[in-house]
């Protein structure tokens, strides 16, 4: 996940060395629009894949099920994957329209006209790349849910190294500024999608047997099950991401130099967050897989280990932040006013980063459990009822500037961590696993004509499942042994 933010970080680095505050702010505002209106929504919707694919894949690995059932669960992994990519394509249509008219929107909310124009140039040209990144994100969820994380890692490693060359060519050599950054990013995002798609197709008969196939009717059916999990997951991520990016809009009211500093800060924080976000994907996959297999104790154990490992990793990062304060402040720009603002804010960022990464990993566990609805409600409360008003008071009334905005959000993060811990620890994990498996099985019934007879003949006799009423409409919790 580190490579995802590396692209925007590299863009900021090259644009920052043009020493134009308006250009830095414009590209940063463009990244904000892309994150808020595209990546947050598509990644949130794709979060349903972490729940559905991880638990389907886990069920396919359980030898207590019949071979026929395990094969069908493997196919469901492919159905959910294709469905996720289809939904992302539909969502991209209104996003593209908003991007085209983004300059008018930004000016309407009192943003600087020059900054708004630059942002519009950037995001409009980047529409194809944004769509490709949504497709690639679904691929990453598909792969990580099966412990195949190395494929997207190597793909992104190669394309990120190439991105340095694209930026050098289009931004420095050809002096295309925001247009050059958009072209370079388009190439990188499209390569991510194309290379990973080709690799998966090449392994369709081996590693991903029964999972890879062209779109068919099953992709368009029972989208409701996908959305019932995807929309709450989208809201959980969007509520946080939108609040996070709203900081840039509020900072724009403080001046161009403050906004330029905020762009650098957001990129630093986002880059650091990619480390625990990768851990959260692993936590989601492990939690979902072991729930699907019925190994509840192992699911809980790995969830705990993920949080502990993240806490250790983040502590090291925060210490390095404190040691290299000057070097970090001067890394992305040489503008003295911008550097001074960044230095004054770093102490608050150390607090924010630590607690923000903790609930990032907790979010992965919640996705593995399929409890996104609870997470979205609590995220809404912490950021918008508590954090946002507090941040505005500290920034404008207490005249703390950017530091006040981040301090308000740091307090919200602390409360959010506590709430997420309660969401994870309180429920009966066995009951959650059974409920999700019922949802997957009901989704499967819509995909195959023999589903009703399969349910009647197989599930009724299964040593794992039994029917809870005379009609056999519901499934009881599986009678798992000790794990």
C-alpha cells in the first residue's frame, strides 16, 4: 500500500520544486478532489470484497465442506470480484461529470480562482487513470483476500519507479506542470490495472481456478447483497476521508501559503498511513478467511496481533518524525514561509499519526467481520459531531491555524479508537461468521439455476449446517469444534 501514495507524493515532490505556491496548492486541491470524490468512494465500496471474498475463500478452504460446495465458493470469489469492478465503473460516471466542472465548484466555495483552475486541469485530464485505479483497487482486494499480496506489490513497485521517469519527462523536461503530472499519473494507474489483469488471466487455470471468467449475467444479479455491505463500508471510509480532505478547504481560507503547507502535510500523513493500511488489509483477509473456515479463535488472535504490530511500527515512525523534523519540513519545498508553517505543525501530527494508524488497522478487522454499518455511524459521530467543530474552534477562534485543525482531529481519533475497539470486542464472532455465510449462500442461490435443489439436498445433510425451521429457509450457527 506504500506505493499507492508514493504516486501522489512523487507528484507533490516534482510540483513542489517549481517553487510556485499556486501550482502546489492546485495539484494538492486536485488530489483532494480525486481522493474525496473517487478513491474514497470506490475503495469504500470495494471494502465489501474484503468481507465477501475473504469469507468465501475461507469457506472454500474448509475440508469439512463437499468439493462441490468449495468449488462454488471459489466461483463466488470471481463473481464478487467482477461485480465490484462493475459497480466502480458505474460510480465513475457522475464522478467524471463533477471533475469536468470542478473549477466552478471550487470557486463557488470561495477557493482561489487560479488554484481552482489548476485543479480542474489536473483532475479532468486524470479521469481515465482514476477509473483504472478503481479497477486496480478491486483487484488488490481480490488478491489480498487470498493472501496473494505480492502480485500488486511487485506491479506497483515497477510502475512507481517508472513514474519517477514520467514525472521527470513531463513535468521537468517538457515543463507541462499540472498537465504533465496528470499524464504521468494516467500512465502509471493504467499500467497498474493492465499488468495485474494480465497476470491474473495467465494464472486463471492454476492459482485462480474457477475464479477468473468474463462478465456474465451473475455479475449484474443480486447487486443488493454487495451494496448492503459495500455502502456502509464506503460511508465508514468516506466520512473519515471527507473530513480529512475538508481540512484542505478550511486551510484554503487561511491563505495560499497555509494551503501549500497543508498539501505537503496531507501527503506526508497519507504516505505514512499506507503502512498500517497494508496491515489492515492483511487483518481483514485473515479475519475473514478464518471466520469463513470457522476458526474463530485464530481470527481473534490475528486481529489482536495486527493491532499490536501496528502500534510498534507507528511508534518507530513517530520517533523518526521527531528526530528528523527539519529534514522532513524541507523535503518537498524550498519556500521559507511554507517550511515554517510545516515545522510549527509537526508536533500535532505525531499525536494524530499514532492514533490514526491504530483505527486504520481496526477498520480492517471490522471489514473482515462485516460490521461496517456500526463503524460508519461511529466515524460520523467522531469526525463531524466532535472533531470538525473542535478543529474549527482551535484553528480560527483560538488562532492556532493548521495546528488547531489537526489537534481537533487528533482528539476525534482517540475517541474513534475507543469506539472501534468496542465494536470489535463486543459481538459474538461465531454468530457473525454464520450470518455472513448465510448472506453469501443466499447470493449464490441467485447465480445458479440448481441453487434451490443444492440448498435442499446438500445443506440439509451438511455436518456443518442444519436448518432452523421446517422450510429450511435459515441456517443455524455451524457446529465448529475447538480451533
